[in-house]
C-alpha cells in the first residue's frame, strides 16, 4: 500500500495533511499558499477526482458481513464499513472506515478463528445509568475510554450514543437512552461525544428522531406535532450538534408524519444542516427506509449496510446508478453527499493507516466502569439508615438475580466483555454471606440455568427461575443473619418492547411473594430488608416499596456490577445518582399509557401508527402540571449524608440585551450537613410566562454537581441557562419565542419543588428565533391540543 504522502502527488494540501494524525492538527495546517487546510477542503479534492460511479460507491455500504472496498483490516463483529476507494491512476487511496456498535462500549467479536488473541471490550454502565450520574466530566472520561478502545481495535466510528427521549417506560431500548428530558439527553451525549472524539474516533448520535418504541420499528409512523418534535424529541440532538459537532448522525427506522426519517428532507437538510449547522455525515440505520433515491435526495448521505434493502427489496447501488442516468439523482447531490462522508473519513485512524494495537488498557477501564456505576446508582429508599451496612453484619442474599445479573441489555447495545461480576460474587467479596443460602442458590442456578440468544443473534442470555424456599429456610436466615438483601432483575433489548405485565413492568408473583415472606420474617426479628433493582428501566415500585427498608436502583451497571453494588451497600462509595426519569405510582398514570401500544390503522394485524397524544407533556412535565402523585420524582435520589441549600441568587441576566445569544446565570451554596462525605446534584427548574403558549408548570433548564464535600464543607454551584433553552416553540408562526415577563427559577435537589423558594429574573421584551416554515408538518386532518398533543382520529 502506498504511503499517505503518495496518495495525492499533485496536491500541496494533501502533502501537508499527510503529516497529521488528528482533526485538531489537520485544521491547524496551511497549504503552500497560506490557506488554512480543513478536512472538507481535502475531501472535496478527493471526491472531485472520483468518477460518478466511484462517488456512488461511497454513498452505499458494502453489504452486511462484508469488508468495505479498500479495507485495510478486518475487525470481526463490527456493524459494517464505509466503502473506501483505491484508484492509483487518479492518485486516490481512501481506506474504508470501520463502524462498531455501542452504546455501552465497543461491540466486536472477542475471539477470532485461527487467532489465539482475545479482543474483549469494556462493558460500561448503560446510558440510563450514566445519565443518572448527572456528571458530565465523568461521562466524558467514559467516552475517552471508549474512544481509546475503539482506536486500539481499529474502529473509526462508534455507533453511539443513543439519545432518544424515554417517552414511555415500556420502550425496549430505553436502557440505551439517557432520559425523559432533552436537556439531560443533550448534555450527557455531548460529554460522551467530546470524550470519544478526543481520541480521534467519531461518534454517531442516534436515532434521529423519535425512535421511542421498538414495535414494528421499521415501518411504524409516529404522528407528532411540530411543537412536541421541537421542544422534546429534537431538542437534545440540537444541543449536542450545536455544542460539540459529532462526526456522524444516524437516522431512525420509523416514519415521522408520514415519511421515513431517513427520507425526510425537512428533518435532515432543512433542520439538521441548514438550521443547526451540522457538518458531519448522516447515515441510515441498518436497512432503514424504502427508497435509496429518496434517502440521498433528502440528505441521508450514507446507506447502511448497503446491498439489498430488506424493506423495499431494492439493490441500492444499482437504484442510485439508474437514478443518475435518469436525472432524478443529480451530480450535485451525489457530490455533496460524498463530500460529507469523506470529510469525516479523513479524520479517522484508518485514513492515516494506523495499525491497531489491539491492547487497550482494560484494567484501567474496568476501574472506570466500576466508578461510573457507583457514581450513578440511585438510592431510592433508606429508612432508619438501613444502608450502609457495617462490618460484621452477615448478609442473607435472596433472589436468583444475584446470579443472572444483567450487565446490559441485548441487541446492538450489548458489549462482549471478558467478565461480568455478578451480585452474589460482589456481596461475597465485601460481606460475610449466609453460606446455606449461598449453596442453595448456586446449586439451583448451576442445575437449572438455561441459555439462549436474542432475536438478533447477538447476545447470549442466561435464564433461571427462582428456587422455591420454605418458610423454615427464610425463618432460619432471619434468626441467624443481620440483614436481608433481595436482588431483582429484568432484561430488555432491541427489537421488542416491554409489557405492563407481571414479570416485566410489574413484579412476578414469585417476586412479590419473596419480598413479602422475607420482609415479614426479618422484620419480626427487628432486622432490615434491602432490595437491589438490576433493571433496564422503570418498573413498578409503588405496590411493594413499603414492605422493605431500603431500595438501591442499580439499573444495568456494566461488567463490574456486583462489585459496584456491594461497595455502595458497604458505604465504600456514598451514592450520589439521581433519577433521569420519573417512577410513576402506576403505569396507567404515564401520559402516553393509552397511546404507546399504537394503532393498526389499515387492519392488517400489525401496529403501524403511533399518535403522540401527550405532546410536550412527557415525564415530569405532565406529572407536575397535572398534580399527579408519583412513586419517585424525576431527579430524586438519596445519600448517606444530608445537604442544605442556601443563598440562591441570579448572578447575571443579559437575556434581553443579547437576544438569542444571551444567558441567565444563577448560583447556590451547597453545604454537607451530615456525617459522611458525599456529592450533591442540584437542578434549576424554570416557570415561564405563558404568554399565549400553554406550557408545563416548570421545566429543567440547568444542572450541576458538587465535588466530594466533607462533613461541614460547602461549595457554590454555578448554573448558566442560554437564552435558547428558555424558548418555547410557536408552531403557528414557525418560530421559537422567549416570552417577555417574570420568570421563576427553583434551585432544587429534585423536580419536587414544593418546598423551594424561587428566585426571579425578567425578560423585558420577547425574543424571536425563526425556523423553517412548516417543517415536519402533520398530515392533513390531524388536530393538536394546546400542549402539542395530537388528537387520535
């Protein structure tokens, strides 16, 4: 293979760039004429050397399971490739780029045929748990580690982070996503993006947009008002794009308002590129959409995985070639889309022909994975300071989940790690565990475990039913041991949604029976009961939480699960995570409960339409605005210490003076008033003037987290709310508007602001930010409520 310096012998730009290895260095170089060299300039030169046929091959992947054209290496188990090109006559040597799934780590095959080496990756906590840290610096470190592993294993683009809104608890893929709130989703995704891309590897934020359920995901049509799209489902993507510029973005499978997202010109070109200024490449999800031509004309640059589309049956490259010949796909579109792709390809390790080391620092990353899990877990209940457990207490460990511990969900979000530390082993390493129960559960598990793969053939899953315990066995443990720990787990994954049934959203009869019997026996002895929730998302807690003394929400903590959970229970780490989603009292209270299952509008026996009747009233926005009691509110989480808030104030307000580029700045002092060191997360909720638009009672607009505060120590936290985050979307006039009037800002430890005295600031005159007229318009005949909910016909 030629050296990089020989690829473009006539180009001074290429020669200068050949010396660089990172986007930052590329941007700093200048040509012989003193002009600043950018990746886009070099990409334009490369693409213009290509024939139309060659450019088209860049737009279409090589097909699932095949290496890309001009691939320098094969990385087994990756999701696919972006085709490269070797054309010696025209001086082009563009290596293919390697794409790997996420978002809990790099998904590649851990072993290879005829190769004694291993290629394990670190399984980090799932997105939902990472967001519960509310710690952008920590998430950025996780991103750096992921980027390091990607580069070490020869991966150029990570197909993550996933940042769809958790509209409903039953979305089977919620564990990959961050929150019910777009601010949290946007800020956590931006932090992870910064970390990954600092290592010279691109991220691919996804799924754009409204992939909020998995049922018939490749065909379902989500009917969503422009206001709900702008304020809830697009807003996190917008913030991430505008603040950190991801190298790539993936469109979703579903339709929005009658058009596949990958074929939606309004979405990709008008909004993403023209309004937000996105500079990266746009790729489809695998086999998404039904028209290669419509995707390219909409601005979806890259069709993945290429080959034959499973929805339409069309051979995509052939379709594009014929479309060009027929004049329905222009040279201008082909060239622009190819430049978008190549601009990002030339930032990658493959472009500089870097040889993968295959030796990331897995030990250091395991430590980071454990830290991220511990910093993110949420203590939901802790009556009478049941936790932390102290040295010398003996633990009676119940629940088969201590062995079927779930590090993450199934499907493309899985990671092949070298190990997963289960809860049983974690507890045994930290405490004296009841040996009789330990023998019972371990024997039962070894004799009754079954094995299966998920529907996509990606994940190996182990299942086991709960053993039957006699009253005598439970009573003996209650008399002998100091405390009971009950582990409960759930599993979900790509391709199917969860259900509002026993054994899923609701506890199974066996689980409720176990909690009841163990609690009765231990409480009769004056002893406490702790429940560990190893789950992919929200489950019912209201029906059983009063029976137990402490609840630790671990979600899916990654490969170090058992150790992280045990260290929280032991007080090695003081929990500081808070919920990034609401736990309702009942599933029927969820604002989308009646519409989530969708509608079979054409009577073919398949769900094909989802009407988003909740509009902007998603999650805490709905509960707080309608006085609906919840089991645990958004942003709730306990600590082993206590914190006080003092001196909340508005530091600066230049919203009106600086128009859309202004901000309001606030601060509060947090003091650790308890007896142990800990961290606290504070949030700012703003109640805005209605001024003609019906709005939630208040919305999250900023958050921050203290460093570790020793008892008696304090820290002043600062918050900055950009003007754009104060705006609401006025669909009738195609504009964002910051209303004039008085705003109340509540600096609070959770979304329950009932005991918080607000500070106020004013916006003296309305601020209007125009958008594309009638973008993402609803189908004709659809009515909309005052809060952007569509009315089901």
